[in-house]
C-alpha cells in the first residue's frame, strides 16, 4: 500500500524546483519550460518514480513529466531527482482528472499508465484511468501521432480496459498481451516497482497500446 502521511511531505514538495505547484500556468508552454522542442511523455500515477526516472536517464532526448496525487509517494521520486538533477524530468502533484487544465491540445507525445488503481466496484468505473471519461481527456492532449501505454497485473481491470478500448470510436487498439514478459512486446520494457514484485511472484503482466483515431 502506498504511503500517504509522511510529515513534511507537502512542504518539501513545495520547496522543490522539480515539482510545479501551479502547473496550469505551463499549459501550452512545456517546451519552453524544458528549453527545447523534444517530445513530452507523461506518466499518470507514477508512484515512487522508478519507471519514469529510468526512462529519463535512458532517453535524454525526451522530456518526462511524472504525475502523482499523493504527496508522500511523490516525495520519494523527488528525493531521487534531487540527487540525479536530470534536466528532462519534472513532476506535478495533481489529480489525473485535471490534465486538460495542465496540457494543451497535441502537447503530449505519449502517456504511460502503470498499475493504476483498479477501482473494483462498478459504481466507481468512471474513476478507472482507462475509462471512457479518461480516454476522452487523453485524446484532447495527445499529439495525433502519439500513443497511450497501459500495464497492469489486474486481470479484471485489463479486461475492462480492453473492452473500453475496443468500444471507443476515437481510439485504435494497436497491440496487447496477457503475458508481457513472455511476449515480443517486452523488448525494451522498463519495470516499475509493482511490476518487479508481481512478476517475481509469477503473476503475468498485461499490457496494451492505444493510438488516437483522428478519422472519427
């Protein structure tokens, strides 16, 4: 379970140069903020930041923004970044519902969703990060040539996500697998903390890739 009550977490986040307290001010201006025109990739619900930090280390030609709503978890990622001081990585503490207030149309080249909260009760389905409501938000900010990558260990959530993707007229399901680590899709895969834990227990990892369909 994620830590949510580390004393002083909010204050430390507010003091960090790598986390933006008013990200809506950067809407449409993220390239200026990074000082280049490199593609922008975001991870929604990044947890402690292992995944996005490793990507930033491996791909200096890409700008990364990690989004996390829990201060005490975000703090762990900030601590790593304070040591590394990567110029292509920053963070936002916010709820995923607000992404269209923070990013302009076509501003984001790729979105990563990793091991998102499954929200198992039917009445909470719209809160799932792969729901129709969230897919509509993602399409608003994604570049026409962009994509969405989703990984999870939760079979029920993955089935829901597949059904949603297949029913969404504005999206194309371009690839998916029920067993990522034994599939060609695993090439170049960067694991999250959860992924490493679950896969070491023999739990298969599911993945799908979606691209916006601008013909509809």
